[in-house]
C-alpha cells in the first residue's frame, strides 16, 4: 500500500477565497495512469439511451429556459444533467472524467439505485460565478466556498474552481439518500468526505488522506474527538453544529481506516442490512471490526491516525 501511495502522490494547492483558506479537492482517474489502466476518453457525454428518454428531454428543455447566459453548456450524464459555464470541452470533461467516473465506481461498490429524480449539477467556473448564480438561480447565499447538495432544489451547486473532489463528495449524498435514506450523518459525511480526495486503485474508487488530517491529529492530541459511540449516535443537529469540522474529520478517518483494512464495503453492507436494529451503525462497526471493546479500538485507531501523513501536500498558491 505504501508503494501505491508513493506512486499516486500528487500536489494539491491551496488558494485564497472567501477571505479564508480554501482547499482544492481533487478526484478522478488521474491515478489510473500509474496502474496502466486507460483513462476514460473524453467523448460527447450525451448517450443514445438518454437522448431518447422523454424525461430527460423535457427536463433539459425546461432547464434551457432558465440558463443565466449563453456561456452555459448542458450535458446529459445519467442520472444527472450537468450545466457549466467553463468552455464546453471542459464541462464535458468534468461530466466524463469526474462524474461518470465516480458514479460508475460508487455504484460498483456501494449503490444499486439511482436517485429518484433527475438532479442538476451546476458547475460554476469560479467563486464569483458560484456566488452570483446561486443567488440568481436559487435565491440563496452559499454557506460553503466549495459547493453543496440540496435535495429540495434537486441540485448539486458547485464552485468547480475548487476542484472535482468536492463534487464527488456531494455526489455521494443523493446516492446515499436513494439507497440508505436513514443513514446517519457520520457515515453519510464520512463516506462523502473520504472521496473528496480520491483516485482509482485497481478499478475501485479510493480515498486518500487529505487536508482534514492535521486538524484531526490536533483534536486527538487535545482530547477533542468524540467517542465512536457518541459520534455514530449524533443526529444532524449535533453533527453539523461542530464549527471546527472535527466530526467530519473523525468520520472520514474512521471510513479511511475501514478502507485500509479492506472492511469499508463489508461495513456498508452490514450496516445497511441491519439498520433497523442498529440505526447508528455502532453494532455493525463492532461486528465488522471483530471487537466489542470499542475503547481499546478507538485508542488503536487514534494511534494509527497520528502516524498518518498527508498523501496530498498543501502549499499556498
Ligand atoms: Zn457532505
């Protein structure tokens, strides 16, 4: 595994926006090249199957009436429609090398059902476009510089200038909603954020350690993490009220640990199957880890996390 990480090491840059640090979250088949697997060809993403689908046709016809300017390109990439204001070839490349790439791999390992509705993925080229168009199209002010998923708007609204990784993070959410609607926030966000820095390892989606690591290591040292019993039991209010993002990081690196031990897919299946009697996933976690003593396990996990290094280096632009 160490060898793979060395092969896949790439640089990630930090840029300044929204008056605070914004990280580039990168995802996609870039790493496939290290494994001699062909990168997907950039092709017109509109498939024959969907262009004849009346549902998509009428959706796109309505969408075109709402486009804020002629700069926008619309591409069908089932189960999504992708709309972006970068050059058409670039929008098409995101549709194929990030969206299709991630959807294929997420469905291969986790999800059997597509989202119930056609969802729009808006890819705004930079922070200015993202803020302006989110206001014009949805009457909202973004609360994150990266992008977000709104089930109410049936849309993923992205600042694609911050990289494709956040897009993959957000793609996890509508799939989770369709396949595991009762999924608690820790696993929904843990899996989403695992893949905000991802690549292809042996044909599977794979999350790498990323910018969330140093903050988590500091929280572990200061004793500011939650017990896994408490983390997994958190409802949305408790989980999202953590302004420092420690709940996200802790969940991400619990998923990362499972991935590294080859247990992540097994855990997802176990948890989904037993969700009624184990709504937090805590018992499934114990079962898959083969331990009932979670205090001992958490100490082992903390030691493991403290020894991790970022696969993706960060430096200011
Ligand atoms: Zn999320």
